[in-house]
C-alpha cells in the first residue's frame, strides 16, 4: 500500500561570492522589511543577512542567519574558491562566540532568515545590484505515511517488544529532540 505524495516547496538563495562588493544593500533592505512597523527603520544590526568583510583582502561574504550550530575555531584555515583565498573567519562569523551577529540588539534574541515569507522573491535578492544573490524554488515530492500504515508499524513493534519498551523508546527519542 503506497502513501500519498506530498509536495514541498524548497526555497534557496545562491551566493556568488566572486561578485559581492560589500555594498550592504541586502542588510539594509532586510532590516527595513523586518522593522516594526514594516519599513519604519533601517538598522543593519537587525538584518538576517550580514556581510562579513575584510576589505584589505578584498573578501566580502554575505551570510544569512540559518539554523544555529556551535563551532570551535582555530582560525588558521584558508578556503580557495574560484582561485581566490578566503580566511576561515569570513565564513564562521555566524557561529563564532566572539562575534555578536544575528542577535536582536534590544532583546538579545536570535534573528533568523524567514526567506521574506510575504514577498514573491526575497528582498535581499531584489536589492542586490550585482546578481550576487539569486533565488531558486524547487518542488520536492515525498511520500506521506498514511495513518493506517503508521498503526500497522506501531502494532508490530508493540507485538514484538511490548508496549512499555516502545513507550520508553519514544520518550527517550522526544527528549533528544
Ligand atoms: S531572504 Fe529576506 S529575511 Fe532572509 S536574509 Fe534575505 S531579506 Fe532577510
Ligand atoms: S547587496 Fe549584493 S553585492 Fe551588496 S553586499 Fe549584499 S550580497 Fe554583496
């Protein structure tokens, strides 16, 4: 018995590092569209995209606030992209504990990119003058598990291991989150 097919829309922003000139228009428009009320202020510190800049080395790396992860840093690695060198710090600014990127200045709460959910196309992409940021949408199809199938699977687990063991396992899994 096959489950129903479910369509998910995957939205991405592609970054062409070579072209970024550090103008920061993306930061300005992002902070403006997320101001309350909308467009009432511009403060790059509230932007969900931040351009990590090292002008002496001609490095400009626009980074969006996506899911958080912790990272240790030895700060010595160098990445080569299209034959240009980028220092490790340019990419790790989002997670580096020594930086204060992506925190709401007043409350300290984390900021997160919502892909400008009310807009047809993300505003940072629209504002970027050099085509550094481009937007893509793709439909992903996945099979949805029918409730009936789930019950059959659970029943066979309960038959095999007993209700208590299955319940304990679910409780452990939900704690790991
Ligand atoms: S997609 Fe929207 S919310 Fe995300 S960084 Fe760009 S302007 Fe900000
Ligand atoms: S608007 Fe485009 S060119 Fe300007 S800093 Fe942002 S990504 Fe770079």
